[in-house]
């Protein structure tokens, strides 16, 4: 204890204020994604104002033109569960899952992609960082990211193995919230998310930053689900794999902080 009760109260009050504004600022109830899976209510990735229902345009980035903010999904909302800010079964969380998992969205806005296990045992999920991500190989020309020193409009961020682990952590939290994290559920998570992460590793057991998602020109001859010319190994992904194994063994998300849930009530 530092004994700084004055600032402790100020920091907690600030955190509670931010917490109270999350849905207002980040959860649209008037979404405009063209998808049969959506009811128009889901978390957006980022915004430039405090109204999640406005139609502001996000700035261009990594060569990609800016889009209406309500078009851009990512899995950041799952981190609210990981750290105890929202319950795994909170309506805003549950309502966003169909859009996040929708593989029928326009390709540039699609986040989830399915891959097949090499042993023929089924398929598993991989996720891009977010819709309209331009941090990856150009899908039109097949060139690497900013290969000639400048961004190109066809650049496309690919699937990041890390986010398979992130989704696995959410599944652990959701099963705990439903009181269904039994041996059968543990095995299901292991055989989908832990095994899925392992599937993305190269022959040296190193996990890459991004893997080829099969979209666009494949100038470098990448194999579906295997690493692109991105960073390998990515320590962040290896840490996520280790944490997922630990979380599954403990039957509790390793970096969940009960004090956050308690203090934000």
C-alpha cells in the first residue's frame, strides 16, 4: 500500500466513469453491416466521437481508405471479459459475437476465417485484427506490406494466430459464467483453440504474427494457414498460447482480475 488514498479515489472514480460510458461510446444499436447474422447491435472497433450510433468516417490507415466506423469490427470487446470489466454473458458482449463470427460479410470487413486441421479432424477459427486492416500483403499485386517504401490501396491485414487464443480465453470465461466448464467443455476448448493455435506454428514450433488467409494474389506462394512474411516468432502470440494452456488447466482465465469486477460494481 502506498498510502495515497486521495489519488486512489480519483483513479477509481475515473475508471468507473469510463466504465459507465463504454456502451454509449463503443456499442452501436444502429449498425449498418450488410449481414444476415446482425441485429444492428455490436461493438465497433474505434470512433472519433462519443456517440456509437453516429456515422463518422475513420481516418485512412495502412493504405486503406477510411470507412464508416460502424463497419469495422474487431475482437477488442473480448478483452473487457478477460480483465473483469464485463461479464462473459453481458448483453453487449453476447450480441457482438454473431457479427464477429460472421464469415459472410464483405471480404474486406470479414474478421473470422475457418481453417482445416491437417489431420482431418475438423476446422478451427482464425481472426484478423479488424475489418479494413491494411497491415499485410497487397491482395491485388501480391507485394509485401509497403514493399517499395510506401503503402498501397490493396494492402490487407491477414489472420493473426493470437486472436484464436483470445477467443479461447473468452470461451473459458463464458463456460464459467454458465457453470459448464466440465471435462467435456475443457476438451472442446483444447481441441479447438489450443490445437488451433498449435496448427499455425511452423516446423520449428514458432508462431507467426500473421498467416495466409487465401484472399487475393499469392505472389510468394504461401500455404493457407501458414505464416506470411510477417514477424516469426511473435512473442505476444507465444505468451497467449502459454496463458491459454494455463487458463484451461486452472479452469479460470489466468489474467482475470476479480478486483476489477468488484470495484466497478
